[in-house]
């Protein structure tokens, strides 16, 4: 069973982050929300593994 | 005193005074079925075919007007065929494979539900419920004329019941006044609002969905739409939050508009207002006649237990699902399929009463699966929160361009029969390399056998199916008989039989229940093991 990676895993994290922000440029709040949802689905499909997805859904929850 | 609650499409069982009504003491019947909808009639046919006397009581005199169910799935048709009513349904019904999904005004994608080869029946047909019911009632009368101990009494309304340990007393109202009847067993198939549930003070719990749907069945006059299923999410023609267009026989199309919760039903149901919606949706110049219209809301609910001593519930009375995915009548037919042989065995003294608890177990499992699936479709079609609305639309947007998102689009999942995993009647799998789809608990998939098909050969008795394996022609254990059906993988040149029943195995022996679910399987026959499996499958272990 594959495990969810929760340690740094992106090469050039700053670049990635800038690209992510950049994708939202000029979008209204509503458009941004829609975009986030689409991006999420694209990434989820790429991962595919249901155990990893489940772990990710949990990991993203606020723990406090 | 005796008003109809709905208009009849076909008056198939007009009231006739029965001799029972003048008897000084109540007459006792082995089985009384309360409610002559599709599920009650199916129950009667199932029992009649096993020679168990059965009386159906209905508070109307025939089949209700207006088509509620239109989509009947393969398993349901296979069961109806076993009862002798499946073929006319398929003949009359519309078979379709092509579907289109739209979001706002754009086509998102289209799909072709290419049917799997090697099944006698299609994956589903569209057929108005009144036709479905009529074919079944005709079949019931046919059996009756051949001497089967079955009858259906119109305008016999059950007004109260007194449930005892070993029988039930029913108070019935007829146009000639009341009478009392007794039943060894009472089957409650009196629909989603089940008065019987109420009389017995039994709960029906689950989820109510705050949305209404306007159905219009229309007959096209000068225009024809293709035989496809079209589903719109958020159409901009202002006709509803989602719209479904689906073809039925007789050039009738079902249009189903989602119109929200707070609606003025009377206003919405005025023909002029329905026409306004339809015209906006179909475009100018399409001429049609209105056949039937109605507004429905729905819920996903079930009873905690389907069996209460001598009273057993089936169909909508036991569980109700949203119409998305067509699981109402389809799953009710599977209830009957499951109940019929068990009840007959218990009445015939061939199995302990506790066998009926496995009906409770297996069909609750089925109901939960159906409720889960139809709730998910409903959540997709009518998102309940802003976040789920955003995600739903994201799926639709992506589906237009990327194949990966299409399976996530859920405008109703096709009803498939449930596998009774974990049922107390199953014997653990002992066929190594055997296919998953025929594991113990699974409904037998059909397979071609030359010009014939497998399922009709299984029939409705206990069967020992041997594929390239030895076994006795029949054996009996504690009053229950098992008959062998000897096949070879070579009997089906298409390879479907081997793929569905052997998998990696070279040979296989299956014990198959009368409802065509697998009870046990091994690679070869073993007298001890199969006798044990039979005892287990009849509730004796
Ligand atoms: C809009 C809509 C679309 C649907 N589409 C589909 C579909 O595509 N596929 C599908 O499989 N299902 C569908 N369904 C569900 C399907 O219609 C039901 O599941 C089915 O009718 C249930 O059959 P039943 O025999 O259990 O109950 P019912 O059909 O409700 O029959 C109950 C009977 O009991 C009688 N009765 C009630 N009280 C008494 C009494 N006191 N005494 C005597 N008799 C009584 C009633 O008059 C009635 O005849 C749909 C439902 C709706 C509303």
C-alpha cells in the first residue's frame, strides 16, 4: 500500500507556489474556487490510489 | 366510503363479492399479500408457481394511471422471465444505449452503454410501469386459469391487523361492507406510505430530500427525438435545475424537471404552466400531447427490520429510494425473488422459520446498497452545500475535455443486483481461481449455451451446476432436493461461461439457490461438503 507523502517532495517549491498563485491571477473569487476544485480533481485522479487519497483528505483537515 | 386515491389505467381486477365475506367465521389463508402493486403481484406469482395458496388484497381495482417507473434493469427482467412475463416486457419496451450529458447549454459528453455480450436480456429497458404491472397481472390470471391457487381481490382495503404469534387477523373493508380474514403469513407490499407499517407502529427512517420534481410524459406529434437519454445539469432554458429526457414506448417521452422545494404544486401542475416549461425546453414548433404529469418529492428510507414474526415487508413498504438509478421496482422484484422460495420452504416444512431471518439480512443489505447509490446520485444532481455544488460543476467542466472525469458524473447509476456478501446462507468460497462475479452470495450471471441461455436452465430450484466436473444427477438432504445441471466449458463457444464460472479453474461445482444466487462452490463434488452447504443455505446450520 502506497503511503501519503507528508515530507517535502516538490523540487523548486517556490516556483511551484508562484505558478499556483499565478493561475488564479485575474480570477474572481468564484472563478478561483471553481479552478481550485478542478485542479483538485485533476491531481486526485493522477494519484488514483484510494488509500492515499483518503489519507490526504484526512491530512488536510484542521486538527485543532 | 370507498374513494379511489388514484385514477386507474387498467381495471384488471374489478371487485367481486367473495364467498369468504358471508362466512360466519373468518377464513384462514396460508398467505395474504396486502397491496397489489408490482411487488405484491410478483409475490403472488412466485408463490403460486410453487403451489402455495395466496390471496392478494388491493384497495383499488387495477393498475394506477401514470407511469412512475420507466427503467427496468436486467435482473428484474430475468426474474420476470422466470415468472413467465419477461419476454412481452422486452418486446414492448424500448432498448437504448446512447446517452448525452449537458451542462448549461453545452454538451459535456456522450456515452454508449455497449451491452455485455452473452446475456439473454438487455441491461435495461424503458417501459411504462402500467405495462409492467399489466403483464404481471395477466400472467397471474394465466396461472390461475391453469389451476394455480392464487387470486386477487379488488376494492378490498385492509383497515386494521392484529398480529399474533402464529397468524394475523385482518379487518377488510369492501363496497359490500367489512369482513374478517386470517392469514398464517401476511406480506406487506402496500407501498411507500404503507398503512400496514402505521398499523403496526413501525418506523421508517432515513433522509428526506428537499426538492421537487415535475414529471411530464408527452407524446410527440410531428417531431421525433432520438432514442437516447439526455440529462441536463443547470439548463439555461429556465425549466429547472436539472432536466431528464427519456424515451418510452408508444412515442412517449418522459421529461423530468427538478423545480426546487418551495413550489406551488397546484400552480405548477396547470397544463399551461407545464407547457411553458416544455416549450422553453423543447424549442418552438415541437408539437406534443400531454399524457400524464405529476410532481413528486422523494426520500431514502427503510424499515429497521423487514420481518416481524408472521408479517414480512417487501418493496416500497420496506424501503424507499430516490428514482435516480431506477432502484425502486427493480429492488422490490429482488425482494420477492429472495422471499418466495424461503417462504414456500418454511410453509412446506422443509426449512425452519429462521430461514426467513436471512431474507431480512440479505434484503436489508440490498436496500442499504440501493439507498447508498441513489443518495449519491441525488447528491450529485442536487448538491446540498455550496462546496458540493462547486465540486459537482468542476466535475462537469472537466468531463467536457478530459475523459477521466466522466465516470464521476453521476446522473443515476444503473441498478445492478446486490451480492449477498456475508450472508449466513453462504458457504465460504472453495474454488481457487474462480471469478469474483460468481463468488458465494452473487446472483448468477447469464451465459449463452448454443441457442439457449443459462439462467432459464437453472430455473427456480436448488441446482448443482457442474462444469467439466462429476456429480450425482440429484441428491436429497432433509427433504430438500438438488438437481444437477451438467455443463462443459465447450457448451459455450463464446467463452463467456468459462470466463464467468471457471476463471482460472479447470472445473467447478456450484450449489445454486432457487433465486439463482450462488450458495457454495468448489472445484469438484464432495458429498459431505455439498450436503453441509445445502443445510446452511436452507437455514439449518
Ligand atoms: C417518479 C418515479 C419514478 C420511478 N422510476 C422508477 C424506475 O425507473 N425504475 C424502478 O425500478 N422504480 C422506479 N420508481 C419506483 C417504483 O414506482 C416503485 O418502487 C414501485 O411502484 C413499488 O412497488 P410496490 O408494489 O412496492 O408499491 P406500490 O406500487 O406503491 O403498490 C402498493 C399497492 O398497495 C395498495 N394499498 C395501499 N394501501 C392498501 C390497503 N390498506 N389495503 C389494500 N391495498 C393497499 C395500493 O393501492 C397499491 O396498489 C419510480 C417512482 C417514482 C415516484
